[in-house]
C-alpha cells in the first residue's frame, strides 16, 4: 500500500474506502504513511497520552486515537513520536490535539490531528483499546488500513485491502 497515494486510493470509489474529514490535518510536511490500524479511545473529560497502546503496538501499525473531538489538551507530542519511530509505528491519527510539532517533525513521524495545543493531558487511563471507533467521520476498526499524506487520509476496511490496493495501483 505504500505505493498507493490517498488520492489514488480514494479514486477507486470502492465501498470499503472512506475519506476522513479534512479537519484531521497533517501537523507537518513530509508525512506520507500507510499502515494497519491499532485503536484507542480516550475519555474526552480526562485525556491521557496513549502510552499503553503504544507499548503494545507492532511495527508497521498506525495508532488511531479517538479523543472525542476534544482539543483542549494534547494527547501526543515529541516523546511519544520519538518512541513510536524507534519501534516502527508508521503514524498517528487523532481527532484530538497534539503538541511539540517541531519535535514530531524532527522525529520524522507522520502525525495527523484535529488541532495543536501546548497543554498536556490531565487524565490517567485509556477507556478502550482495539475497538471500533470513529475519527474524522470514518468508522475505523483494528486491522483496517490507513493511507495518508499532505492531501489527506483514507481508511480501507481490512476485508477490502487487496481489492483496493490492486485498483489504486491501476489508477
């Protein structure tokens, strides 16, 4: 899938493909990625960095964090980006906020978020790991694939990945 851009993937018009809302934006340039999804849902009244989810992440995965559209506190920053890069995580997608944009960029870590804020998280628990969630208007489940670059994000249902990849490569 790395060879397939989000634009080509979206152009397949496959029923297993969903384009995420443009409200979820790259936080820096040079942010292309593709990977299998690992999800976490946070309590938007007490956000927390998804450290436990990252500790369980596998090489090649993309962390999708549902922060309930809360952007008052950042759930991700430079330290998690550096750690994620070291263990081979390919990117972050959240409907929440991130911070430390310069550090995320320096780590070369692709991160997409609804907003940016300097305020850190105040909670201490993750609500649900590896469940279906909605981010950017797209229903995303563990095992689905996300493809992203400066043009935006596309989710591919896990059962459609082969068909969509073949169609996107043809485009």
